[in-house]
């Protein structure tokens, strides 16, 4: 199958605010060669994002952030999540530039080089958002304090933890967001090559 095997019958904007929601009426080619009926789907257009795993190979420690997340609260989960730094790609910026910017804004640390880990669709059933994930080497002794941009109501506690501890927090459910889980598991699989 290719993108030509999808027919957009109609596309409208159902909501426009901080984010926006588009409504699609479309049909797609079936595996037997026919076409599906026209279906209606709302797609959350959040934008594309970058996440950055900060790693200190000398101490085998990772940099983590803890901050309030309204979506976690709305889902009935503990609303202060342990994550890696992340941000939305603004118009005219490259993912690498955003990773470097977010490291400074969210952790106070200056980095100059990043390594690509992976790019993935966050929730392709209802959103167009992609996440480009990177790794940066750091001195974990510099990771502390509270950071973030006041104009974005960010209140981000920054700390470092041994990789083994962070991985156990995934198993315990303390780390429960996809970008952080994917990056930490990637590091567990590849750290010997770093």
C-alpha cells in the first residue's frame, strides 16, 4: 500500500485553539483490492516534537525531569511525571536545534552535539504528531535544580539517576510516558557501543 491508496473525500477544521483538530472523511484501499466505506476520523494536530536523553557514560547516569502534566491528571494518573527533556519543533527550526534549545531551557545544561536515536509516531490512530528522539553526552553532576520558562508555566525539577534505577522505575510504573521509556530502553540495548 502507498499514500495513493487513500482518498480524502473532505477535510475540515473542527477546532482551532492552542492545538487544532481536523475532521477527515476518507476511504482507503483494502488488502483484497477493494475500497473501504467512507469513514470519519478526527485527527489531533499537535505538531512535531523532539525528546532528548541526557547520558553520562562515565557514571552510567541519565538526566531526568519531573513536571506537572495536565493530560496525566485528566487521565486520573499521578500528574507529576518523570520524563526526559522535550519540546515542539517551531516553524523554521530543525529537530537538532530544538533538542539543544530544550536542554538549555528545561535543564540549564549547554550541549552542542546530539545523536539521533529514532523517530516514531506518538499515537497514529488519532494524531499526526511525531517524536524525534536524540541522545547527548553530559556530565550528570551538572543536572540539578528547578528550570523551565516562566512564560510557559514550566516548573521542572532536574536530577540524575543511575540508568539501572531509571529502568527499574519503568518496571514499577514510576516512569510511564512513551518518549522516556523508548529512550531508556534504547540506551539499555546500545550503551555498550557508546
